[in-house]
């Protein structure tokens, strides 16, 4: 819990920090075991307590009162028998807003404790909590995820949180609410970030669980809405004592992001609010380095089985592409994906539910959008059932690595079997505003485990080796799916490339076509009341891919004339890929599809042999936005752009009739690249130019999976295949892998 910075607070009320010395942090015990006397009739009942930051032998409890500074907790191992008392501190955050925080210490892992909070003549009802579990490989560990909930004007959030409690009590009647060990919130716990907002929206809505389960929150954009430094957030939540193996954030950001270990699970709570100018480029890089250190340490820690990460912004949002944060992909999950223990990234910001996978890692990424301002498909199209209408909207994208997006209020229950190393994630829903449900229903369930058994390697067959694109359609088909693990098929991926002219191998890094599909693709809806959504892949055989237009799939795939090679693979429901098939070849002719030019691509590598002064003179005329040249020990003079800058770099046309990139490279290719370091990127190296995502010359990061590689083009130029000015292509220009892209 950061000390309140009064100068930085920009809220409508005046906050006066008044820390009291009520035996802060002390604890007293009843020596004879008879308990500390407590008569409920002597007290007035107050607001419900709120648990957070549970560790192996301690837990933090907080509560609000209108007045008073006493911050006392009575607790013990039996109902009504309080053998211990603990004292904490209070803050006067505003008029009739006294916030109390007490740490209960000396707990025994896995033990149930009963407690009351007391301030002067006020006291809470009795609540219970279970001390954090130890790290033995026995039984199950469960936790809840409750997303965006910055809406207090009706009961949508109440129904969601009550629904989560209902599921725990009905699915696990013996344990009840304590079947779960904790609750994760992924940002936007409030709307306007005022004191009233915290009281009514977060604490007022979470009260159905927060007295019995510890909560862990992440920063969202709404925590800054009327509080630009999130001072009230830091005043309410205490995470500054949490860490894993002593790995700490920067001192000034110790509660903006944090990590903690619970049982055999590491939780990584990220700050993804980089667009609010609250973090400098160096601080963003430091958070990435912190994640890297966490992952490397956890990977060698035998007491850690799984890693879960939480941030407010999603990795992918089909309904709101602008909600994504590039750092989540390029830095944070890129580091997390280096460990086989990484299970899932949990995002929000878009108010719906979505589930996706990482292309080459077995984990998941989801949007747990909670119950907030509903975002329906009709927000993007008046005909949300029409696929072409949806994908034509600039904010909508049918991502191949997202298998479902549904317009519903939702929460997750994650169940980890510690003995079998299996994770089961369930998504429950209470409907939405248009279609509220009387009780939660199970909408989705998916799994992970560590068996390591892969599906069998398939083969690829083609219906013809000579495709006349004017009249025919080519069918590529994978051999039958099989896995000895018994896991069902979930995905297929086809890659169509051209034989490398130097190695004669099928070149998949510069593929002409890459098609990855899941057994389901829930995208769009019949109406706002449609909770299920429309499965575009229903009744489709994803083991087959058609090149041409004579088929019943909702997307056409076409190729220009040429000689091609194709490979394919299967993925099971536990997100494990088979090996790639052996390639098969075919020819295409009579196509009206324009070919991509595989000429040497203009590049500005800015290496040592390109004088910085010359580079600066050349680029000054062409660079729009703030920039500077800095010396990098490995790459020489490097263009450094400002924070989150959409920097554009122009070029000298090759000829007067080739005055735009599209005229000589096509819409779906990178026009050129430079060594670049925006402040929002954790490592050097970023493609600039025309591409599938922006088509306007912005930094593409790694959003485009399949692209023409400048490195390969430069390699061809070096071998004498093309004549290219040495100003633009250097012989030692790095290959695409140097950029950290896949």
C-alpha cells in the first residue's frame, strides 16, 4: 500500500491522510484458550470486511467506517471463539470515510479461521477464511476470475458475483465458498475512480465473496479516470509486501505490478496501462525484464507447476481491436511463453468473453470482461449475423487464434488438480442486460495438462497437382487425426509456400498462405440476446483446405500462378501440435491473382557502415514525429522514437510511376524495415511499413505472422540476384529471427 500523495490527487473530495498508532501490526493471544470476550449486542454492525494479499502465514483484512481510528480484528479457529486479536492502521480518506487495514499473522496453512473486525463501538458479523495452502502436490487448488465491473447503476455485477458464490456452493457443497482459494480482478474495479465509486462499485459489489476469499486486483484505465495517479487505488490495496523469490518491481511501481505464489501456482499481475503516460519507456522495459526474471526463476522452481498472468488489456479482441496493447504480445506474453508452465493470460477491457490460444505455445489467452457496459456485435454492424458486414468494420477482426467471442457477462472458475497436473477452466455466465439469466450457466470449458503426448504426424494429399484457377478448385486434405492420449482434435494449420530456390526446401517463413482453423469459430450473433453466438466452423471439415471458389466455406483462398509446396499439422484440445507433415507440391495457372513481388525490399538498417550524420540527414526529411538517433553497442546508430509513437518513414520512389508502396509491393507486404525502438517496446527491432494490420505505414510489431522477410530479400541481393543500392541494403543485414518475430 503506497503512502497517499496528496499533491497528486485530482478528485473532487479533499483527502486527509491520518495514520493512527493503534498498536499497528501487533497481535495478542488468549493464553488460557477460553477466547477473547465478545458480545454482539455491544456493537453496531458495519460494512463487510475485505480480504486481500494472503500469504503462507498471513492475510490482510480491510474495512470502511464513517468514523473512528481503531483497527482491530478478533480471530480464532472455531466459530465464536476468538483466541487472537490483531491491530492495524487507519486512513481518513475523506468525509466519513475511514479506511482500516490490519494484517493477521501467525496463521497455519490450510486452516479455517473465523473473525470479526472492530472499530470502537462498531463490528462486523462473523466471517471465515482459509489460510493459504502449502505447496504439496495433494488435492485441488481453485480460484475465481471476475473481470470488468465498473458499473453500479443496476444489479448486473451483483448477479455475477452472487452467481460465482452459487457455483462454488452447488458444485462443491462440502467446501462451499472456500472451495476456491482466491479471486482475481483484472482491472476497472471502478468507473470514475472516486471514493464513492470504490465504496459502491468495487467493495459494495464484491461483498458477496470478499469477506471470505482474498482478492488480488490489477490496474485498469478506469482507476485513473478522475484520479490521474491512481492514488485512491494505492490507498485501498496493499500489495507492497508481495513478491516471488525477492524479485521486485521498480521501487516507484511496487504495487502497479506484482507477483505472488499461492500453493504451486505463480500469479503475475501486470500493469498494461501504457497509453496513459504513467510509465516511461524505461519503466515499461523494466516491467518486461521483471517478467523475464520471474519466468526464468519459476521455470527452475520445482515448487511451481503453473503460471497465470493477469492484465487489463487483452492480447486479442475481435470486437474491439483498439483495446489490445502491443506490449502484452511483444513483451509480456512473449516472455511468459518461454516457459512450459505458463497456462493462461487473462485480459479484459472489452466487455465480453473471448477465448484464444497462442500459436506455438500450449497456453490460452482469454477476455474475462465481467459485467459492465455491455458491448454487443450490433455496436459494429446492424447485421451481426453477416460475416462480411462484421469483418468490414475497422475495429473487428476474425483472428485465427481466437476460437470464440461471445457477448455475455462471465466469470471463470479455474480448477487445478495438483496430483495429475491438469487444469480445467470453466466460464460461467449470468447472461447480459438484454438476456439476463436467473442463475449462472456453464458456457465454456477447456483444459491443459502436462502429459506431453502429441498427435500423430499427418500427411497432406492434393486432389490435383495442376490447378487451373479459372475453372477448378484444389482440395488439400490431412490424413486422419489420431492421438494415443485420447485427446480430441482442436485445430489444423496449413502453410503454402514456394520451394526455396537455393535449398529446394518448402519455405514457410515467407509463406504465400497460412491458414489456421479451430473446430469452432464463434464470431457474431443473431441478436443482442444471443449468448451462444454463431459458430462459423460448424459442420466444416477443417482437415481440408480449398484453393479456389467452388466450396461452401465462408472464406475464399486463392493463389497467383506458380509452383507451390504445402505442409500441415494437427493440434489437440490440450493445445499440443503434431509434427509438420512432409511437403507436397502443386502448380497453379490461369490465375487472376496478382503475384507478390519477391524483389529486394528497400531497407534502412542503420548499421555502423552507414554514417549517422548521413542517415540523419536522409531521414530527417522523411520521418514524421519525434525521434532521435542513439548509439546501440550491437546495431550502431538506431532511430529512437517517442512514447507509443505511430512514426511514419517515407522513402524515395524507385521510379516516378512507383510513387506509392502498394504499386510495387502490394497491400499485404512489408515495404521496408529499420532498426527501431519505440519507448513502448522492450527490445530493439520493429518492422515499419505497409502490412496486414494497419496498411498505413505504422509499426507492425509481431501482429503479422506471415510476411515477406527483408532478411531473405537482402540475402538474395547479396548473392547477386538483384542490383540494389548499398545505401538501402547492407550485406550483413540481420534475418527476420533477429526481430523476435514468428
